[in-house]
């Protein structure tokens, strides 16, 4: 007879945790509001998605540099823009679901680069 207890399910994050994560994806103003909310109540989920969006904003600011590369940049700019939009949607969906799931391709890099920011 097996006497080991069944594994305990991982509790879903509180609505407050998800609020910080979701608001961080809603423009630069939403990011700032999420920072203020996070400073009042630090959560792992909020910190995770704040790091994702910090990297996303920096990537978005650097993206216009592509326009200065003749032909290749002109082709790459809209493709990179569409990819970033899709990544943003995927990050927002993860925040809505309360998951700490990185954006494809760039998300793990953002977590590594900004590991010491927005600690919970």
C-alpha cells in the first residue's frame, strides 16, 4: 500500500498578481502603473511580466534602426514588427492566464538580462 500523499496542486495566482501582470502589457502608461502597483505589493508573477515588458519596450525602441539598412532593413522592419506584435499577444495571454511563460525567442533573454530588476 502506497502511503505517499498526492502532490499538492499549484495554487493559481491571486487576482492582484494577475492585475499587475496584465496592466504591464497595456502601453507605456500601463507599464508605469504596473510598476507603482508592484512597488506596493511585490509578486513573482508581476515581476516576471514587468521584466518581459521592459525588454519588449527596449526592443521596440531599437527596432527603427533597421530602417537605416537599405533594402534588407526595409524588408526586415515589417516582419520584425509583426513578430513583436505576435509575441506581445502571447505574453498578454500568459499574463491573463496567470502563467510565467516567456515570449517566444526573446522572452528567456529578457529574463536573463533583467534578472535583478523588479524583485518579488
